[in-house]
C-alpha cells in the first residue's frame, strides 16, 4: 500500500555525555518511513534551546556543520508528514516556545498524531488566554497550552493537564532546560517506546531507532503515561482520565518498520502470520508469490510458507525515487508508480501470480501494478491483501479523512477486482488480521474497517490537512 501517509516520527534523548544531536540524527534516519516532508532537531544547552529544521528528508536537512552547532545535553527530533496543517516550513517541528517565559521555562515540542478537538483548543486559547495560534498545526495548540500551564507550575503538571484536555491521538516529546518528557494519549493510538543508552535514556516512535545509536529497548510508554528522562533516570506519571486501549492497527500491518517491536512483538513476525492467514482464508493455485516492495514482502513470505508456492522477486523497486505518496496531491502521486516499480519480464512471463500487498486505500497505485505485470506477460494475477477493506476515514493521524477517496467505501470487493483488473481478489478478515498479532481484538482501533470510532470525531467534520485555514505565516518564538 502506497497511498496512506502517517503523520510523524518523534525521537528524544537525555544523555549529557553523548553527542545528542548526532544520536538524534541517526534516530530520525531510522524513522524516515514515518514522515518525509520535513525534519527538525532541537537541543538544549544550559537554558537555551536551539532548533534546526527544514523541508526535506533527514539526509537533506542536516550536515556536519549543522550538527556541530547543535550542542547540548538533551535533544528531541521530528520527521513530519502533514495531516492537520499544510506542507510548509512553519509547520515543521519541533516547535519552540519562548515568548513570555521566565528563566528556565522555554520548551520545544514534537508530536505524532491528530487531535479531534483542535478547533476547540484554539478557541479556548483565544477566549481564555488571548492567544492566537500562529501556525496551522494542531501541535501548536498543545504547545501553547503547555506554555501557559508551565508558567505557573511544573512541566509534569502541565502535561497532565494537557493530556486531560486533548482528545485524539498524541504521542509527543517535550524538551525543557532540565529534561526530556514524553506523553502518550490515554487510548494509546500511536506507538511510543523507551530505551536505555550508555549514561542516558531515549524515547522514540519505534524501537527501530535504537540499534543505530547502541540503545537498548526497555518498554513502551503506556497509554495515558507521562514520562520524564533526566539525571535521575526515568520517572512516570499517569493521566487521570482512563480510556480503553485502542491502538492503531495500521501500525501493525503497514506503518511500523518490520524490525520494530510493538507490544514486545516483532512486526515482521506478525506480518508473516498475516500472510499465512491469507492463504488459509483464500487458497489459490499459482506458480509464484510476489510481494509488492517493500511492505508486502513479509506477508508474501508467510503466504508462501503456508501454501508451498515459491516466493519470487517479480518487481524491482527503484530506491532512488521518492515514495509515490510523498506529495500531498493525488495528481502528483499517480505519475510516480511506473518510475518506482519495474517488473521482471522473464520471471513473470506466462506465470500465474499471487500478488500480495498490505492494503488498498484509494486504489490509484494498486491498479497500475497488475497492469505492468500483465504487460510483462503474466498469465494470471490473484491479488491478496493482508488487511480488510478500508471503508471509513481516519481522524487520528493518517491522511485519508475523506470517505469519498476510499475505494472500498464506494465499491464492493468484486467491483474493486474489476476496476484493478485482476483474476481474483481477497482481503484478510478482521479476525485473521487480529489473530496474527496475538493480541486481544478490543485493544485495537478497527474503525477503518467497521466505522466504530473509539474517539468520536466532530459531527459532520472532515479532519483534513487544512482544518484551520489556508496559510501559515510564522512559527512561535
């Protein structure tokens, strides 16, 4: 699946004896799959917070000279893909808040998720505190509230208050003059995990960020938990409001890197089991199994193991072409598919193929890949999808907030099969997907498939990228 985008990846480190900017750079490099529009690093040195951020990929935004200027004892970082707020530099993160602060009270904030009550928070800031947000990002709403509460208390208290007020998905990291903080929403929608590094501690959206910096995975930040990383180690508090755990199951079948751990389970193994379950639900006779690179491969290997049909490399991915979904607009997505994939003609010619992908969202990419394989001489294509049909929009940080964009919202499975032009099509059932994780069904947000939202979205609202307005002009100082 190459048509849905996850909002962000976040990283934080407290390690006074380490080069924290370089550690953050490598952490963000490992989290590049979570956001490709912009990247930023904020470091604290004494009482001063310095931030560097630009549009682009991690290896485009930083160089040795930039990292040499980012000296300090602690840092946070962020890779962004926009869902609330447009693709402009002023919405890049971390956001730094310095206005009206006394000594030691500046803060920087980076956020992964999406708030369903961002409008209400903006109204509260205006009416109660006389503050008008300066960017289009819901992250700023949280930062401005933290700024107000931090003026008169501790950062722990400020985070606990904001955690009570914010509704939606938020896994965030905060940098102050003395510590790095992390907070995860009470539903646990987006992932966040803790690690231990020599003479310090780290936090990241995914555990795949840890090996590059020789950090050891410790545990997840629990839903509704606030964590402080400082010279005293890891300290934890709980947000007072309790909600049922509702993790985004997209993380399990698509977003998370295969080498990451979710709930202590390796993502690759869960996706492998999804492929095995696919064969159990929809067996087919074929000559080879092909996984759409890269995210379709683990399920393809599982399907092959269960069926005995050999898995083959039938599509070559051009690794130097940006993701087909990196641009926000559909007109820019479509042209990239043929640039990105090339079929192996001699391998697929005359063959019956099981083509495995993790999901179909809009269908724009999906229908082009079978077409290329048929043109290369494939005899039959039987498509298998390692997730159920995505019929309902997301409001918690994935960029498909318009139900009209979702092909399964409008068409039956048979109609989708006809539209993408394959010989057969089967989606993994909700039961088969959940069973592959080894976790209880009630722990997951399955609203994309059944319309049952754990956090009620605003009535009649489409939470798209431009929820507030057209423009962003400058970032908070």
